[in-house]
C-alpha cells in the first residue's frame, strides 16, 4: 500500500508550530491592598505571589496583563507586589501591561507602575499619589459611659496614637514623618517608571489628587484609553490567546473559608464569633472605595 506522505503532512498543523499564536496571561489585582479576611478579599504578596508566578510560567507567553481595580491600602504590600512583578518580568523578559478598571488609585496606581504601559477607561479613577491615615478618638466617650482605660507599655511610643487617649503633638509629628518617608518612596517610584511621559508639575502630580482616565492620559499618568481585550487584540492580533490566571473567590468561601459550611463545623462557629471584627473590616473597606465615589 502506497502512502502519500505529502497529503498526510498537509493535514498537520505545521503553521501553528512555525508561527504560534501570541499568548497573554491576565492577572486580576482587585480589592483593598493588605491582609485579607472572611469579609475582605485582601490583596497581599502571600495571596497573589503564586498567581503571578503561574502567570509568568504560562506556555508560549507573549505578555502579562494586570487588570487592576484597587483604591489602595498598605504601602508595604503595594511595594512587595510591585517588586515581584518587576522581578518576574525581568527574569522572563516579558512585557507587562496594566489596565485600570474602576479605580487604580494610591496603592492601586503603585501596582500599575509595575507595568511597561498603563491603560484605563475614560471613566476610571487614577492617581492619588499620596499617603493618608485616618481614625477616631474615643477618650471622651469612655468618661461618659463610666469606663476606665488601662494600658501598660514599655517604651514611651509603644501606645502612640491610642484612640482612647488624647492625641499628643509628638505622636502626630512622628506619624507625619513616617508618612513623608513613604510619600517620598512613592514619588521616586513614579518618577522612575513614568519618567518623561509625565506632563504636569511634580507639585500637582504628587498632591494626592485624582484624575479620570482621559485626564490621566493628558497628564501622562497612563499611556492610552480602552478596554483590555480591545487593546490586546490591537497590539497582538486578532488571534491572540487571552488566558486569565487565578480565579475569583465566592462570597461564601470568603465568609466561611470554604464553599459551604454547616452549624456543626468549627469553622462556621469561628466565623460567627469573629463577625463583629470582620464587619468592621468591611466598613473600613467601604471607606476606601467611597473616597473615590464608589
């Protein structure tokens, strides 16, 4: 029996091997930056590190896209995630693109600066390159309800800014010094990553102000406007493979630490016992988002 090898070869997808389709791995960086909880989808290096590693190990990888939707949070975690992205990009020699969704502000913009190019929707909120601390003072309330505050510490700054004690000028001065140091780190990072693309003065750029996507483009904080898939198809062709790495956690899993729970489960009881603290965390998260009208 004669075999026509040329006919057989014509059926093989040789062109696919010679010219493979470009592949873009998408990593979602969503939520308040910092330690997570049952009511908070926290964004920290421990939770996102393995996802980033998997994204940069994607077979046939052409680029990594960061889908960012964050109002900020912990400066240290912002920088740790930023540094991991930059390290992986340099190691794999892979370009990184960031796409702002509702918000890429404060720590969210810090994460955006890990990308070689930043894009946003015309209505995205971008910027907030500053540092802020907020809290409450309850010292008068304790006296009214007849509660005595007892605190014992070694080190005259150990109980600094205790919300149940009157605020001290020295404590505020120290806090502002720490904020200034973090702000300088943030400013240096933006200058390094954005460089001459920025078109506004340092005073305005680092004032903590926010911009819409279109305003951010005019100011040089981002490189373009558009939706992620649209931009990726424009840059890498209509046949680009877009692969999302990692997944979103359901509300029940964040609440109980699993997909489902029963009242006889110790985890269920633990979740209920910690409800007040977790609800407070949820309120704090809302405060982060509400700063940007969301």
